[in-house]
C-alpha cells in the first residue's frame, strides 16, 4: 500500500498473534512447532511473543490486584456459602512452572517431582480470579517458604497497619502453610483456624 510515496505494511488483526502467544504460554510446544501450526515463521512468532508479553506485564496491575473491603466481603460471603467457613478473603497455593535445567546451580531448581521449575504462588478469589501473584522462587523451595519470601507476607505479617484484611478475615491454604492470624489451613478432611474446626468444603 502506498501513502505519500511510502510503502506501508497492511496490519493484520490482533486475534491471530494473540492466539499464537497464548498457545505458547499454555503449552510446552516449541516456537518452531507453534509457528508451523499457525503457518508463520518462528521469528515472527517470537516477535509477537516479545511484544505481547511486555503488554501483558504492563496491563497486569489492572487485573491482578487485591480487592477492596466491599469486594472482600462479597468473596467471604461466597466462600461461606460454599463451605460454611467464615471470613475467607482468598485462597493461596503454589504451583511449579517447569523450565530447562539452568547451567548454574541447577539443583536449586529441582523440585520434589524431580523436575526443574520456578515456584509460583497465587491467591485467587471465589471466581478463580487472581488477586496476588509471586513468581521467581526456585523450585526446591517449599510453598510455605515461598510465602514467607513474598511481598504479600511482608504486607500481611510485618506491617501492623495493613488494610488488606478486615477483622475476622484470612486467606486459606493447604497444609503446606503454617497457621497464622491471617492464614487458615485446610486439608482434604478438615479446616483449621485459630479456634474453629469445620467439615470439608462442599
């Protein structure tokens, strides 16, 4: 296309590059196989990947954010309706993102499943929307230690005047986490808080 004597590239719609990048992020496929699947060159896919991951990073604070007091009350009411357990403002857990073994200190990245990974911590609400996200710890670290190293822990535990949880509210995690004033622990059979034992979540 010519415009004032200059050649302009016809831009394609965003949905195709977005689908390719989401495919790369959601699957263990190589750039080459994804590019072949979508009928583009691997270099083009990598360019889209680089640009869109920067966009995702810049947009993350708009979507991954701690709820205000009114939303926390909605979350607590929804969780109490599901489980009968009061005051749940979020659910915390860790997961592993597998990586290629690094050349340096690779044993630090080996997790309990004997693969190499980065340990990722997420807190989500009753709709599975992510409220807080911490990534980058080595795979060998236990979920409880990842939590203690996270900014969320520092805000909840070390800051006496935090406004992240109201009185009687807490986040809930599995038995990998330690019982604290702001963290309740739940296993398959019973949930434990400072002074509450309830039946399993429905």
